[in-house]
C-alpha cells in the first residue's frame, strides 16, 4: 500500500506502542505538537502522556534518560528533532549508550531506539542541515540505520526494537513527504543488510538515506546514455554490509560513493577504504566520491544545492570513472 | 667495460620490455650466455650477451619497456663488481627504479647496491597506468599491458581494453605478432620492387638418395626433404650473393655467411623466422639437428636474439600445407625469399617417356633493386642442378 | 486537542511614569517597524521569496525595543533564531536584514545565514544562534573578554523559555555568577518551547526564581509593556554595569504567530492566543501614548506609514540584491585557505 514516509513511521510507532507495553516515545514536541515532522501526530491522544512524552529542550537529559529507561527494562523510542540538536546529547550516546554493555562486562543492555532527522535541502542553513550519521557510525557499541524508503521507514523501527543494543535511526528530512509502496511484511532483508535498489552492470553507486533517490535519478539519466548504474542503498551504516557492497563492486568493477556528509573523514571514506581493501583487484577505476562541499550548509538555495550531492554531480562522477573525457573534468 | 643494450630483434622492432634478468649484478657472464628475456611484439626472446665479464650493474629493471638501443646493463671486468651476495634491496626499491635510459645517455653514477636492486621481479608492466582489475585480468589472460592503449579514466588501461586485446588474437602477444608481421609485410610490399620466378624441380634423385639414407640410419638420424632443399639453396646462394644480402641505405650489402631464415608457423597463430646459421657449411645431419632444435625453440617461445636477427635470406616451405607454389613477400631488408611448394608425384618426361616423378615447385621472390630475372632464373636452375646430385650436398 | 488554561500573566505591576515624546516616538516607531517588517516577511515567505525557517516575533516587539534601548553601542548582544526584532531595534539597516532573509549577497550575513543567522559585528550584534541555548555560553565568553581586556561594556543575551531546560542555561548562569561577569540574561518567556508549554517543560514555571540557585539576581517583568520592560532592563543593566555580576531578567511575552511560519498550533487554543492579543504591546503602548496626550493619533499613523515605507524600501533593497556567485561557495569557512583544505 502506498503511504508517505511520515505515515509509514507513524504506522510503525503506532504498532510498536500497541504491541509492547514497555515501548514509549519521548522527545521534543512529539506529543502536543505532533512531532517536528509530524511523525507522531495523534499518538498522544491514542496512547496518553505516559507513553508519548513531550520533553523539555534537554537533549542530554532525555537521551540519557532513554538510556536509563532501557537499562531499567523499558523499550524507549527517543526522538531528537535533528541531528544537529543531537550533538547536545552526544556525551550520553558515546560515553554511556555505546559503552555500558562493555564496561559492565556484559551485564548491562541498552535496548534503546533513537530516531532523528538528518540532512539538508530545506534551506534551514548551517545549524539545522547537516548529515552527521557518519559520526555515529564511527562508534562501536551502537547500531546505525538509515531508511531511504517508506517501506524501510515502516519496518526498520520494529526490527530496531528487537535489537538488544542501541539502534539509531536517521531519517533524512527531505524524505518525510515522499510517498512509497509499503509492503505488509518486513520482507527478506534483515535490518543490517544493504539493498540493491536498481540493478546495473557498469558502476555501483552507493548511497544511503536521502541520497538514494538522487542516485536513482542519476541512474535514470545515465541509462539514457547507455550506462547501467547499479544503485546500492546501504540501509545500515553500522554495521556496513560489506558482503553486498563488495559483491556489487566485484560485478561492476567501478564504484561511486554518494554521501551527504562532508568528504573528509566521512562514511564515504570508510566505504571507499573497504572497497579497496576487499575488491582492489576487481577495480577498473579509482573509487569516486560525491559528498557535501566542505562548508557549513549555506542558506540560499543556489548555494545549498551546490553544496549538497545532486544527481548531476553523481552522473558526472559516474562518467568520470567510466570515460577519460569526463575524468578530466570530474571534481577531485 | 661493455654495455649491454636493448637489441633490435627485428627490423620492425622499436622497443622491447625487459621481462626477466637471468643474471644479476655480480654474476659472471660469458659470451653466448642468455642473460635476459625481452618481450617484443613478436614474442618473448632470450637475449644473449656477446662478451665475457661480470654483470656489474642493471640499468633497466624488469617490467620496463625501453627503446631499442637503450643501455640495459653494464658488463665489467669484474674488478668493480659488487659481491654476488650483495644485500637484497629494501622493499622500497621498486619505487627507486630509474627511468628508462635513452640510448645516448651517459653511464649513470658509480654502482652501488641500492642502485642495482636485485629485488624479486616486479609485476609486469610496472609504470603502466592500468586499473587493478586490468592488471589482474592481464595476468590471467597472459596479455601484456605495455602495448595496450587505455580507454579508462586518465587514459588508464581498464578491463575492456585487456579483454579486447585478448580477443584480438587469443592473447595480446599473438595479436601484436600478427600486427608486427603485417607491418613488416606491408613495408616490404610498399618499398621492395618484387619480381617472381618459378621452376619445377625433379626430386627423383633426391628422394631416392633420401630413402636410402633413412633406411640406413636410426630414426634420430633420419633426414627430412627440407634439409636437402635448405642445403641446395645455401650452396646456390654462394653463387648469387646479391640474393643473400641486405638492401640498406640504397645499397646492396652482401652477407658473408648464409643464415637461412626459416618461416615457422606457431601453434597459437603467427609465425617467426628463426635463422639456421651457416647452412652452407653444415652437413645434412647437422642441419637436421639444427632445424629440429630451432622449430622446437620457436614453438616453446625460447628463441634467442640471434635466432631472429641473423637471417640473410628467407626460405618458406609449404611442404605440408598442400600448395603447389608460394610467391612470398621478402622480409626486409633481405633481398630474396625462396619458396618450396608441396613435393608431389607428377607426370614427368624423361627421355621422351612420360613417367611419374617426385617434383617440387621452387619459386623466387627477389628484390629488383638487387637482382633481375636473368640472375634469378639462373639461381633457381642452380638449385635444381644441385638437387640432382644429393650426395654432394 | 489539548485544552488548558491560559498561562499566568506577569505579576509585576505595569510601570507607570512619564515618557517624553521623542522616546515614545522612537520606541513606537521601532515596534511598528518590527511588526510591519515581519508581516511583510510572512507575506514574502508565502510568495516564496523567503525560504527555510522564519520565526516571527510578532507580539514580542516590546521586549526587543525596551531591552536594546537600555544598551549602549559598546554593549554586546547575543540573540536567538527569533531575532529580526532584536536586529532592527539594534539599528541594523532593515534592507540588510530583509536581504538576509532573501539570502542575497547584500544581506547582513551576505545571505549565508538567512532568517536565523543575522550578524552585524560592527553593531556588536552576535546573531542569530539557532541551537537553543547555544548563545548563552558565547555571551559568558564575550563578557569574560570584556572583563579581561578590560573594556567597559556589558553583554545582553536573549534566549527563550525553552532554553531554560538546556544545560547551557544553568552552566552559563553559574559560570557568569561565579566569575562575576557582566552578562544581562534576557529571557523572552513566550510560554512555549516551540510547541511545548512552559508548564509542560518546567517544573518551576517562574523562571525568575531560577537565578537564585546561582546567586544571580533575577526579576520578572511584563514583556508586553514596553515602558515597564524598559525600566526593568535599565535597572538590571545598571546593576550589571556596576560590576555586581550577571542579572537575569525574565520578560513575559507571547508570540502571536506560529513557532515558525506555519504550524497547526495543536498545542494551544485560539482562545488563548486571542486573549494575549488583547494585550498586544503595540496597541497597549499606543493607547497609553494617545491617552496621555504624548503622541497624537495622526503622529502615530505617520509612524506606521513610515514603518511601512521603510519596510517597502527594505524589500526593494533585498530584491535589488545579487545572489552570491556559486564559485564563492567555500568562502568564509576559514580566515585563510590552506593547501590541504
């Protein structure tokens, strides 16, 4: 059935709250406001203020409280309004959520789900537009997923709730109004598996979250030029599904990594490294990357569009790894 | 001190890839020793050294493609040679490989262990811009990357280029060999004013003599008709030196010896023309042994440089291909090519009677700048005459 | 939707006392400019000229004008993402502010920041901070610098009631008090942290009581009353300027419009909004000026016409502005470019 990404999340939240009394939702404006992105609209009325809890603007405290509640036997879903705001809670994430199992010698579990919006494209400038999921993916002890489709928005949440460890779900802010087909079942893909969204043979375009649609748009354009790009949706950023990534690259022999994070020290760097570690002798060209320009995201549309990965840039990078003529003009 | 340079292993060779050093700095070398392998458009060739001494210094590393004439190594008296047990080069030696030295370059600085790495062989085509996949594939398909033009990013050789090279001829070497032959033959046809003559030769006496010889000798010493043809040709050439010569710089340069280049087809396609040396001086059993070895070396890809460069004339024999006659293309800068068709029984008039006789059609393709039809006809007649007295060969 | 009682009105008595015509004209003119400017901005947002977030301060104009009136040109101002009023009251050219909302190169921040990030260092206007409570530690630092240099100035730091829930608020008040730094903490309490009502995000809804824990003197004032607010700020600023350390002034006010341009306002009732609109700071001030014979209706109308005219000029200025070239995308990430990026 077709629904928006937003509705898919709401369906998943509704189901989770209905299915398990240990589940509760908390975060900034998730209740009366209906969620900054309206993902939780109506849930307060349905489940009451105990289970749909508006929090003060106290990210460190309510994320930390989510960790504590998970320790205490609950299954909290914490919504942080945007990844930029989550930085105020990074201490709790890195120093507590990610470490408690290990430093307690395996005694503690933090079955916590944290959802947050990420990414740019809405002209909300340099303090609301960043894609920092790659930072989270750096941290052992937590899991990081990025649903790119309404179907994944619907089914990643229940899968995350079944995990015994903290799972961070990054929802690209541009995706909420996107409509997509949502199946009845989670489907054959496990939570941490990558998905081939479009099969191809000439190049593997690796993307996640909000970049998947751009990669698919680029692939459509490239198809008119006779280039068949395979679009791989990472889905999971930690762990990375090396097997699927490498299998695709071994088939296509070229890879372009699209990452809305900044290029330096990015998730794209990690993926490119793994490709060269695992498929070096299958590579017919250097791995190319399409990342955000190394600038805080500027407000004006023309500058923001230029700063973020776009289908045209992805096409250019693909042409660059395929043909010498374009390689000369490709961005470094 | 001697200089060991990239030899020219054929008139059409402009560069070669040093694929392997058999000798290393400090090793004693003797004239005639095979000291290196060079990959050319025509195949891998073992290159010999022409002086005695000690291999003092390697200038061109394995995997490098350099122009003909490039200094490859320095052969010294041994006085200044490093000890044979010179310390192995550090792994970083690969990065210190000197660039190809142009033929005119002065000898590099004094030898030192680090400048003469003896590291393990580098991967082939070191320095060639090729993708990792292309390199791996080239190794699998035994395709040499050095001759391939890349179509990938920045002109890099990519998978498709290697596959295309392999598809052109079951391996790039064969494709390049075919191209090299094509180039030489085209050059020949462009530049050499050929003329052609043919005569049918009675092999009755030769066949009878051969049958007698072979019946009297063990299999290892038996002869093929080809050696009789070669020897007769060589002896005839002594009388017609303009056909055993080079045409270079608008002048004829007769050769001192008769080294007959023998067109040899390879199993994988393509052909080579290794030379049988001093055919005029050899006995028939010696020639037979020489021919066997040469064919075997040609087909196993272990020809020496001199095998390919020394020919003064070419003989092509289609003895087992069923053609009656062959009118060949001269291999420049030679001036003649002698062809033999398939020996066959034909009606033959002997003393007014038609009788069956073993005959062969001998043909001559000759450079009109060096010779003419009159001389050519006499030459073929000389071969025919010599074959009537096989015991004198 | 949730129904709840209207938030408590400020307990402080409305300030009485006289005001001269020039000051009245200045304050009312500024409040009218902010109002007309933001009304126009809303219109332009709907027309697609302004994008992203647009947080309007309509209803809160008295706080901007009164607070900044008590500051000198040497004082620093640290603001929030709802800062058009602060910027205009500080004297930033309306054209530069409007151009910033457009994202044009002639904007206050060269268009890079947009509505939430207006800066003007020449006027000591340190923006434009869109992480709630993110400005408070900066204000402490600016004051620390003034103390160390030394420079006789205070730092006024605006923040909303939502920021009180952040650790930065508490950490900053404590630090400023501990080091006796000249910070005037100006809380614009509009009773909602985005969509979450004060009594749903604060256990103690009287924000002015929170300073006590850090030994920061604190006062609450009716932020809809420009004269009361002005006198409270003046007193607080004098105290800070005297070297007594920081001061927390809670200005109780209300935003009449949505949190950003549009939201369904599920979190408050129309009745509540209407009740607050009856205390529109401009209407209250205007009535007092007219009633007291300080400004005639015609003079006030003239001020309003002027505010509209200035707004129109600001729009024209923004419209005439250029877009920054794409080639300059990486400008101003660092003071100087280094070869390794």
